[in-house]
């Protein structure tokens, strides 16, 4: 009897264990009567999505003829592709102020051979808190140095980093130096000066890239840094150019293009609207800094960060959202609201959604399988009671990754339920008294 | 605690001293005037309110006990990220909670901070407000209030009070601000949409009936500033070409203040 009780408790723990990844999809499933946001800018006002073996096998307005093992009638809820958080350090740190929990910055300036994927903590309490808002995929990105390392694409429901991987080593992250230096003076004001070391820093980058390019096949001994650069020159990996000012963007792109690197993605790009011609000509997508930031300068449009997306999208540039910044990991669950904010300032709602679904998938090269609700793609999506880009109606009832129904519980929802019950019980006790 | 008790004695000393005749006053030592003690006295007499920066339940619980020992009440716990763990005790004590909506995990004290904190405290009968000490978040406090609808299922009406009437109550200025009522100050915002919606933006902001922000005027202000900036740059260019030395550029961004900022 005792054993049975213990076993019962263990099985209960497994069910409520918030991080326990979902089982593989054994039964086919049909989602009925949902407002289907495809992710490519289009919408099905009432329709059906069927999926089996982790893949979507039906999308349409009329009920499919073939039978599904199970079905969920959403009664008009909204269905969205899993949201993709780009340039994120999710899983690479837990508590900002506790140094021992931070693992996103390796020592050294040029580290193309560092892969952040192996530092990704699948058990992170911060990661699990993303899923209840619809964020299901992340680009786990190292920070620091000139070349921080390589990022990888992970799905947010896994036992370990290896199982989480969707795409290992999607590209390197190059932090272009700033042409200006900012100093705080005693009055609390800032002074802006030309960065005297700018040319020197740029030359170091150029030298490193040129040495990498001239690095011969089958060398002895192997140079790990240069070896890790090969895939940039043969077009298999992306250079994520982190740059915000107009000059940084211009100098960075002109240099990389001169080396015939054709897969360039601009990350940050706060002032990229000043370089629209250059970006368009070279077909460079922008992972645009999220809008919840103050203006950088006192004479700047207070809403510049909000209006930025429309400027780029209207020029035909492929745009997604960069979640990095202050408290970036825990705040990444606000990704749908970053998109919503861009929508509030001119971007059409479905296009704002595309920024964090199909556009993001295209930029990191996973659009064959992810990023939109389409037959043949992975069944990675979520269902929200209302408009998911608005905080008052983003209420996620179901989420699926590769067809697996995933838990939406977290450390936070567990505490919520326990303590809410505590308050309710004490109210009952008061009534009894 | 010792200083508080000492203070009662100090007050008695002053009472005694003031009751003396002018001649008698000259014969005794004048009690010490202590402005720090005066403030504590105001608290003990209920004339001044305590707002306490707080995080974890242990410290919150402790301070309520200290206050209760002196027969006083803490007015507001700010930040109060673990308020939900002591919500009934807070309600009994009569303290309000002014918390963040969804920030957590930035330091160890906030590992158990949850976005359901506000709604749980509300359930227990605590007066709840949402605040932020971030100069960025504070300008979107309407959206932060909306998070109480998402996390914890508060009604929109109740959530809106988190950033209007409830903080006014906690500041004891609800007779003047916090709701639209005849006789109250004309501090108003005209929104383009339901302000709890992400799609809403402030069109006009009025303080004491005067328009301080008008979204329609922003484009022309920006245009004017650009013209002025270009003019200054041109002047600087011609000055440099004329061989004059320039002074370094100084931006006029102001210093940001946080809860812990202590400044002269």
C-alpha cells in the first residue's frame, strides 16, 4: 500500500513537473474552429489545422474528410505559429546578479569557435516562463568580445540542449565597434566624442577576417578560430552584424560585402532607416531592436523606436525583432507585445506577427519547417483566447512543439496556484469563524 | 527600536521643559532638538506615512511586526515582489502593495517574483498598485496594468485602478486625483483606444487642465528641432573652417533617478 501511495505521488509529480517535455505525437490531432494566423501576413477567419507525426497535414476553411484520433474545438480562439525570439540569451543565464548563473560571455575578443548551444540550460525557470506567452523558439546567442561566437536555434521544450537543437551554429556574431565614445561628466550629462580607437578596432576585424579567408584547407596545426570561419566564406553560415548607428552599419556592410560574404543579417539596427538603400541593395534583413526602449538622444522623436519597423518594412526589407537589452531574458516573454507595439505604430497587425514568425524563420534559415502554418511544416504553434500581440488578450491555452503538446506550467504558475489557494482557504476559514 | 523608545522620553523632556516658567527654563539644560526624531514622532502620531522598499516575505513580515509593536501601520510596501506570500497578513495589517507587473530573476531576492502577485494581493483585500522605477517602463504603465488581466484574470476595471485610483489612495491624494470626478484635479489623458490595449497611444495629456503633450504637434516639433540642429551644425562647420576651436559636444540628457539614488 505504502509503495502504491509513493508511486502515486511520483506519478503526480511527473505530471505537474513544469519542465517535463511533452511526449512525441502518437495520435493525430485536429484543431477546429480557430482563427488561423498563418504567419505570412494572411489569415483564415475560421478554419481547421490537422497534424500528425509532428507535421501539419491539413490547413483549411472546411473540415477535412479524413479522421483524426483527437480534436480540440477552440470555439473561435486564435492559432499562431510558435513565436521566435532572435538574438536572445535565454538559457544562458538564470539570475542576472548571480555571476555563477551567467554563461553567455567567454573570455577573448575573437571567438568564432565558441558555440553557445552547449551552455543552454533546458531546465531554466526563465525559459519555461516563455511558453505561456507563445514564445516557443529561440536563437541562443553568445555575448561579448568582437566575435562573440556562434548562435544556435533551440525549441523551448527539451530534456537537454541537444534535444532542444533545431539548427546548430547558424552563424557568428560580430559586434562592430562604435565610432563614438560616450562619457558621463560630473553634471550627470553625457559628452560625445569621436572614438580615437575606431580605425584601429576596425583594422583588427579586417585583419582577422582576411587571415581567416586566406587560411588554407588541411593545415597543420589546425587553428580553431580560423577553422570556425570557413562556413562564412562558403555561404553556409550567416554573419550577424551587431550595429546600431548609421556609420557602423555602413562600414560593417561595405567591409563584409567586399569579402563576398553574402549572408549578412543586421542585428540591432536602431538607425538602420538611414541606410535603407544599402540594406535593400544588398538584401540584408534587419533583426530590429525591440521598441520598449527610450530615445537615445534628447532631440529624437520619442516614438522613434516604435516607428522604426514600419520605415524598414515599407522599404521591402525583411524585419524581425531583437529581444536583447536590459533584463532581456525574463522580458523575452514580452516578444508578442514588442510586435504589438510596432503594430500600434503603423505596421499592419498580421505583418507584425510575421516579424516574429515567418520573417524570423527566414532570417535564420528554418522557414522550410517553421515560422508559418502550412502543410508539411512542423506542428509548432499555440492557441490563445484572444489577440496574442495584446497583453490583455494573450491567454495561451495550448501550445505544441513538433506536434508534442507541451506543458504551460512553470515555477511561476505553480507558486500562483499554491498561494491563491492559500488566500482562498483563509477566506473560507474566516467565514466559518 | 531603542531609538524609538528613547524618543518618547525626549518628547516628555520637551513637554516638561515647555511647561516651565521662563526663569526655570534658564536654570535647566534645554533638551536636544533632533530632526530625525521629529520625523519618527510624526510616524508614531500617524501624521507621516511609511513607504517601504521591500522584496522577500521574511523582511515584510518582520517590519509589520515592528510597526504593530508600536501601534502603528506601514502605509505601503513598494516592489513587494513576494507580497502574495503574505497577502492575508498584509490585508490584516492594512498595508498597501505597490508592485512591478512581471519583472523577476534579475537578482536572487526576486527568484519567486511572479506576475500574479498583484491579483493575489487583490484577492486578499490589499490595495494594489503597479509601479516601475524604470524610466522606460513608467511611460507604458497602462500596458503594465493590462498584464494583471493576462496574469491572474483581473477585470479590466480593477486592473485600471492599479495605475489610477489605487496608487492615489496609497499616496493619500485620492481626494484630488486617481479618478474622473467633479472637483478633482483636471489631470487627464485622451487615449486613441482602450488604454489597456497594446494598440492604444496617448493623444493628449493634461495636468491641472493644461495640455502638456499633444501627439499631433510632435511631427512639427521634431521638424523645428531638426532645422535648428542643422543650423547649429552649419555654424560649427563654418567656425571650424574659419580655424576656430570647438568645445566638446555635451548632450543634455538628465541623470536617471532610482529608488536607491542618494544625491546631494
